[in-house]
């Protein structure tokens, strides 16, 4: 079979891949936009279709200063949120004056077999006009009936008009039941504004 090359090394007018080539990638399932929202819940779209789901956070802005975005899971379609979880967290931070910087285990944010607490994933977000947080949360195999449900979150926030906080959080929901809903809320006050998108990974 001969190989054909474009003279300018570019390709165009490709509308679909051949059946023998697997595309893969991210499929947008749903988008929710906060507007003074006490919670944002995803109660559909999390099922056995994908082995990995990703939530993307865009410019999450709290109504209350120094609030953190947190989440919890449900095994009953969102009727209740309180799946047992064990987690770990660490962070780095740096300020604009170069006077504060650290990389540290954040023991105050991890949970031990907790059902009542929501897990913080963006921990310090200012409510100044230009302050917000961004990041992503990966949830793995939520429909497995054999294994616990692992998750990994990473994000960055702008706080106190001068600080960048980089948050790393991971853990597992200690259940073999199917997880089919996720809820987000601030540690205090409302989500004043921001966008959360849910993707499936193939």
C-alpha cells in the first residue's frame, strides 16, 4: 500500500476515522453553571458507559471568603450523600511577594472512613472579584460491584489577593455498591458562580 503525503505536511477535510482506528478521548456528558447555588448535583450520566469520569471546574467563585469546594457521592441516585470515604491530601502554595512558600501534607483535610463529611478538593478560594478556583476530579469505575471507587483531584486557587494554592487530593469510597451521583458544595456559603462539566473517558 502506498503512503500519500501532503506537500505542506498538513491534513484537512477529515470528517471521521476509519472503523479500524479507535478514536478514544473525552465525551462531554453535561454542564452545570452555578448562580448563588447551595449545591450542584450530577444525578444522571454516571453509569457503566465509561470506566472513568472527569469533572472539570472553571472559575469556581464562592460567596464566602476562604471557602473550599467539596464533594460527596451517592449510591441511590442522589437521594442522600454520605458514602464512607478514606482520603489523603497535600498542597503547595506561594505568594506574590515571594515571602511564603511550602509543600506540605494537609492532615486537617483528610478523612478516615467518614460518611458525614464532604471531601474538600479546592481548599482556599477567595471571594474577591478576581479570585476563583479551577481543577478536575477523576472518578474511576463507579459502576464496579467488586472494588472500592477510587478518585483523584487536583486544583489551583487564588486566595487573599496574593496566594496561589495547588491542592492534591485522593482517596476511595469504601463501597462495592454502584456510585451514580455526585454533589458539590462550598465548605461555607454558596457557589456564587462557576461552571462544572462532566466528561466520560473512553
